[in-house]
C-alpha cells in the first residue's frame, strides 16, 4: 500500500485554484442536462440526509425543503459543528429570505465565493440554483479539506482514488464520470480497505449494473454510506454527472479516513521500529567490527615489537617480505575497516540524533578514541619495526658485502699466487743465454714489483677478516683459516724471491759481452732492414703519369736513389761482421747457448737475400721509366695535333653561324637573293665536313690513349659536335623560313617592298634578337603600324598568331597575320555564291551539275564530301553546297 500511495500525483492539466474558481461560479443561464439533474437531485438529497439524520431530520424534495432556510441552516450547523445565528420563525417571504441569507453568509464566511446564487432563487424553489448551492456546500465541507501530496479538493480526491485503485485490473480512474461507469472502481475502493466485503477476482467488467449495485449495497450496509446513486442512471447515461460521482466518492474518502489514520499510525510505528532496528543493527555491527579490529591490533603489535635479529640475509629478507605482505595485504583491509568503523559510528550517531534517540555509547574499551589510541600504538610499533628491519638489513648487507669482498680478494690472490713457488724454484738460468738471463732478470724484477703491489691486497684481506670478526660474522672460522693460509704462502714467496734474484744476478755477468754484441746488431740491423724494405717497395711501386714532366720527375728521383747504394752496401757488411764476431766468441769460449739474437728477428740470411733483390730491381725500374717517357712524348703529339685542328674548326663554325644570322635579318635584297646566299653557305658547310671527320679520328686516338686533358685548346670534341649540328640545323631552318616567306608572298600577292617593311618592323621590335617577339613587343609593333587595339581585339589576334599560348610570336606567324590582314583572300561566302551560280540559283546542287561544270576529279571530290540537302524544295540526289563551303573554312562540321 505504501508503494501505491507514493505514486506521482495525478495531473489533469488544470490549476487547482482555477478549478475551484470554475466550480464556484454559477452561471444563471446554465441549463442542466436532465439526466445530470436527476442524478444530482438524488445524490445531493442523500448526502444532505446522511448529515441531517444526525439531527433527526431529513428532506424529501431538495428545492422545496430548503426554501424557508431552516433545514439549510441546520445542515450547515451539523456539517460544520458550529452554531449559526437564531433563525426567523415567521412564514412570510422576507423571513425565509432572511434565513437563507444567514446560511449564505455563513458559507461566505468560510471562504466560499458565491457567484449568481441569491436567497430569492432558493426561496422561489429554483432547482438549478439550489443544486448549485448544495454543490458549493459539498465542495467546501466534504471535498475541499481532502489533501493528498499537496493537492486538494478535486485533484486530491482524484489522486487518492488513483492511488487506491492502481493495483486493480480493469480500473483506470482518470475522471469523475466515465471512469466509474462499470462499477469496478467503486468495488476496488471497497476491496482496498475492506477486502473481506468483496471478492474482487470474481467481478466481471461487462456486468456494470451488477458491479454498481454490489458496491452501493455494501457501502450502505457495511460502511454507513447512503445510496446516493442509481446504477441504472449511471449505466444508461453516456457521461454520468461529475458532481454526483464526486459527492458519493467523497463519502468513501471520509468513511475510510479512520482506516487511513490507522494505516498511517501503523506505518509510523513500523517506521519508528525500523529505524530502531536499523540503529541496533548498526550498534551490533560496530561492536563486532571494533572487537575484531582491536583483537587484530593486539595480535599484530607484539609481532611488530619483536626485535630478534637473524644471522643470515635470507632470513632477514624473509622478515622484510613478511612485513611487506603485512603492509600490502593485511593492513589495507584493516585500514578500510577502521575507516568504515568510524563512518558507521558517525552515521549511527547522526541517525540517533535525527530520530531524537540517545547517543550510542560503545562498550568499555571500544570507543572510537580507544581504537584510535590502539591504532596509534600499532603505527608506532610498525614504524619502529620497519626502521629496525632496514637497519638490520643494511648491517647484514654490510657483513655479506664484506664476506663477498673477502672471498673475491682471497680468490683473486690465491689465483695469482698459484704456481708462483714452482716458478721461483726453477733452475732455468743454468743453461740460458745472456739474453735469456737478462730476460729472466727483468721478468723477476717485474715479479718483484707485482709482489710488492700485492702487499696491499694481503693487508686488505687481513683487515676485512678482522672486521668480520668484529661484526660477528656467522662463518668467521672459515674466514680466519683462509686468511692464515694466505699469510703463510705470502711469507714463503718472499723468501723464494730473494734467493732467485741472487742466482740470476750471478749468471748475468757471465754473458754480458755476448749481449752487448747482440744489442749492437739489433740496433743497426733494424733500420737497415727497414731501408731495404722501403727500397724494394719504391722500386716495385706502380706509377700513373699523364705528362712528360711527371715522368722526368720520377727519373730524377730514381737517379738520386742509385747514388745511395754504395753507402748502403758498406752498412750491410758492417752488420754482417757483428754477427760473425758473435759466432767467433761462442766458438772461442765454448758457450753452448742459443745463437739466436733475442733482441732482433732479422737474420743475416734475410738481410743478404733482400740486398740481392734490390740490386735486381734497380735496372728493371730504369727500363719501365724510359718506356713511360716515350709513351708520354707520343701523347703530347696527339694533344697538339687535335688542338691545332680544333682551334681552327671552332671559330670557323662560329663565323658561319653569324653569317647565316645576318643573312636572315638583312632586308636590302629580295628573298630570292637571300635564298641564293643561304644555298651558297649550305654548300660551303657541307664541303667542310671532311675536316670534322678528321678531327673525330684524332679524338678517337686520344681516347684510346686515355688522354683526359689538353692544355693546348679550350675546345672539346663534344663542343665541336654540338656546334656543327647546330650550324647544320640553323642553315636548314633559315632556308626553310625563306622558302615559306616566298610562298606566302607569292600566294598572297605581297610585294618585295611590303615583305621588307614587315621584316624591318619585326627586327625592330625583336628586342632580344632571338627571332621572336613577346606579347608586349607584338602589341607595340601593331600599334606602330596603325592598329587601334582593345583588349578583346588583341586577344583575338593573339589567338591567331599564338594558338598554343607560348607567349611569343615568330616571324612566320607575324607574316601570316600581316598577309591575312592586307591580302585578298577567298571566303566561304564567295565560294557559296559561286556554287549558287553553278546551281542556277537553287539552294542545292545536283550531281550531274557538278560533273558538267567542274573537272572530273574536283567534281568527284565534292560529291564524296557534300552532305545531302534536306531543306525546302529538296529533290532526290540534292547536295548541300552551303554546309560543304562553310566546312571548308572551318566554320562548321560536316
């Protein structure tokens, strides 16, 4: 039921005050529907009697029984519970009007605005006014006080009905007329409040009359609601009277008001109990969470206060991992629980304060402050534990680091010392040569230096062992034993080192003489050997030269080298003499050592072999340089030969180009004279071709000789080729231009003077002298010749002379334009006029006429290309000469 009553308020689209104003107004001219009037009479009469019976009075005819005002005043006293002024007891008309006025004044004093309702109409028995007055009373005292969710009067009553009937099938209360016709709404209201009176599931929507009578009978019998409506009137009326229905429904509202109050009281009690139960649940939850959290803190704190250190890093790391698990996994949920506990406590206190309950007092030791204090102790223990863990781990890291450092240094030293005793006790110096003795001595000195350097390492090892003893390292016994072993070995090495030095120094003096000789040999043989290798490399070095000067430079260097050979031979003999003296000493003193020189890898045999090779390479180098000198002399002849011809041909080509250019620009003679001169130039140029071919042959010889530069000329073969091809192209193009000008002149009837004038104008405005005018120069040329040019006209002319939009006008395009402008040319109109004469003034021409008037080949040409004539008066075989003529001049398409 609570869910249904909390539905959104019903909205019919009218403002409440507007509705009340509409209900209060009573139009005097309004006519009631007869059916409605009947329903209102019955309903209002029953409603009035339901209240008058409390005073032992009733009415039978509503418009007659209220005419004297007495029962009307009594009705108002009963329904309002207040006393009205004493009525007038007379039977005169003015007594009745006075009583009715007292009743109306009382109604007005209750805030009801009476419009168009006067005492005279009530006294006169006006049924319409009487019903309106009773409706006003019903509104004020039975309906106006109804309030549902801030809506009152009709809106509140309608919303109340909707709320109560919402769960019922086939019931949809939207108004106070047709929504009640089938009776289900009345039955639903009764069943909602008294389900024991009606079995709603058995009701039939189609049995409207049965449903209405059932609801009316039960309401009258069990609910003390008089029967104010007739079921037949409601069923048979298309739209039952709204006021009658509202009046009757308001009785249900007031009848169930007590039940509503009881329901409200029950809801209030349930709400209070629910709040109380929820609060108790929160209290119990707080107690439980507080107990669990405090218990966890009591278990955890001793663990965090334990400061027993472990001996190994692995065990301390395990402690650190456990602590991290605590911080990462175990503590965060407890932090959340603590936060939730405080939130629940605050929420509980707020709810208790809002519901006027006493504040919650947790069990002793479980206050929020107690939990906070315990949590603070936990945090302090945690902080101290973390600091202790880190300190201990750093300490163990230091100890482990020292132990590892001890092991590494000890291992390194033991590795270094391994085999040293065997080396120091060897007798290898007894059969060694002097060089070997000295090498052993130097080696022994290096060992002594190394031994001295390891003194610090041994001291460091001992110091680390001492520190590990002080730090109570768990495996200190093994460390001490290893340290003692290293010290014993160290002392033994010192003794053996001293003994070996003494033995080596004794042996060294025996072989000093031989050693001095070996050193002298090494000092002199090394640079001589280097000289020999350099000489062989230079004598065999490949050379690439391009000039005679470069070859001569190489020959001079070679002669200088040959001059140093006697001095080199004397040095060779001296070096070999040292080796012979060593052999003599070994033989004389019976030394059985190794004769190999320890200070040099260069043997006497090697020096002798290289000297012999140098002597063979010297004449070979002489021959190669002389051959190259002869070759370069030949290349120089080829360069001079090519340069002599190229220096003649290049200027000759340039001169011919200039002559052709001048000839094409001259305007003194006729075009035929220019043609004759150009033909002569062409003959001279063609006759010069053998010189080009000879130069090509010389160039081929230069390429085959791999000659890449020529200081005797600036012309290359590529320059000569390009110039020659350009000369041939220029003379041919110039001849073609003159021939075209002659054809144009003859075809257009242009005189030589006109042609010269055109050439003079073109040359004058060809400012770049490249045989073409740009757009601005062409415009200036036309203006100088008397043309009046606008933009449109000049654009037309440019389309004629430069159809490809290159931006330049050639001399031939200029001549074509000028001849077109000055010459007498045929037009399409002239050709059409001529065909019209042949066709005897007809618009078409026949095939026979063409063959009769024109030569055969020209007649057949026209017949094959003329389209059929389709104009007025066309006959079979007629041809359209007009279309043919315009197509000839590009003015139409065939």
